[in-house]
């Protein structure tokens, strides 16, 4: 039934969003009834060629969708969704980025009066958008009145329709449970660190202690850990919210990068001018030259670790952004604007 799913998806693309679910359910029920009736007559399931004949009798997906759209004056319901789509592409996806990235900087940076140049740029953009919208409207109006003669919607191929989107799978509950367990353990470890610095320094706690700068970041670290636990609990209770894990992970990564930025700044601004005072000597070994060497090595190691963490978080942010966009695309009801021509 892949052809049927692709056909219904193509019809859904051109329907008003508020009515997509009900109309597709009705159309799907009707088509399934026709398929079942033909299968009963033949005494066997329909093959692809027979299914294609039934779907072709229904007509092009855009024509089928036009039967459910309200009538318009200048542009009919068959061409109206194409008209809106082309307007969005030209005005929002082409003109605006071109003016923001290319035309705007060229007009503003070369002028002494920047505010005047900005106003002129916006005025030029609005004028260009008005002209483009007018030209598109005229072209669509002409096509509306010549489509019957040109047979625009009679030349379409069922097998050229894009594949139906895969159903979005919820996150694994087992994975979420293990993430929650590790999150709880991590939070407990973080809460015990002030009383048991051995959990961070190990045996070196005999002559080293955490620098005072860490007191300023202790509460943000606890809150960040609690935010992660909250996200995992919500994911456990609402596994259908597939967008939540990548969105929350991206937010946590962004907050962690901000925190690392402040850590770098605070480490560079010390009273005595030293760099990266992440650990300091305990009071009873403050005069030991050997202890100072060890403290310097530990501080350098922490600095390298923080730098590596920064790089890793930047890479993670890129990956998580891509994952979030992929989840949002999977949740979209249509196959996307790039498949416009294949759907006609």
C-alpha cells in the first residue's frame, strides 16, 4: 500500500492545515473501500498496476485537494496553494536573505550615515517584495485562466510522488531510565563534593584543595544537573515528545558553553595575576616547592580538559541542532517544498 500512502501524503500537502486530518481520514476510508471492493471482485489483493488505476481515477493530488479548499476570486483553489508557496519562497526564502546577507551590508557599510542607509535598505526591500508579489500574482492569474487549455494537471505520474514520511519513533524507555539513573548518581556526587573533596581530588586532597572560584559555579552546576533530570523525567512520561530530548540537550549544551566562557574569564582574572587557579595548595604545604610544581601540573591538566570539553560541546551543539531539525522535519505532515514539482 506504499502507493496509497504516497498519494495521500501528496494530497495532504495541498490541504489547509486545520482540515488535513479529517479530510485525509475521509479520503483514506473511501479509497480503502474501493480497494477492498475491487479485491473482493477479483478474489485476491490488488497489484500495483490495479491500485494505480484506482488512484488515477481520483485525479491529481492537487486537484483532489482543491475540491476541499474554499473558492477564491483571482486565483482558483487548484493554483492557490502553489501561489502561496511560491510567494513564501520568493519573498521570505530568497529576497529577505539576499538583502540581509548581501544587499544590506553593501548599502550600509559604505555610507557614513548608517541609519539613513538602513532605512533606504528596508525601503528597497519592501519595494522589491511588492514588485515580486505583483508579478507572481499576475502570472498565477493568467495560469488560472489558461490551465484548462494547457492541461496543467493532467500530466502527472503516480510513481514520481515522493515517499511517505516515516513515522516518528518515540525514544527508548530503557535508554531514558538508564539516563535518569546516571543523572541521579551524578547529582548525588555533585551534592557530596563540598563535604568530601576526595571525590574530585582523590589522594591529592592531602595537599591540594579546590580554588575559591568554584564556589561561584557550584549552584549553576547543580541547577544544570537538575534540569537534565527534569528533561529525563518528562521524556519518560511523554515518550511521544520526540522533539524534547534533542531540544533539551541542545539547551543544556548551550548553557554549559556559557558557563565555560565565564570559567575562562574568571580564571584569567585572579588577584595575583596567575593563570588557571583551578586548584590551590593546602595551608600546611603552602611553602613547599614540590607541591607548587604538582599544583601547576594539575592546573595545566584541568585547563587542557576544559579546552577539550569546549571543543566537544561545540561539536555536540552542531550534532544536536541537526538532530533537532531532523525530528522537526519528521513531524512535518508534508514532504517539503523541495518536492513541489514531483507532487504536481
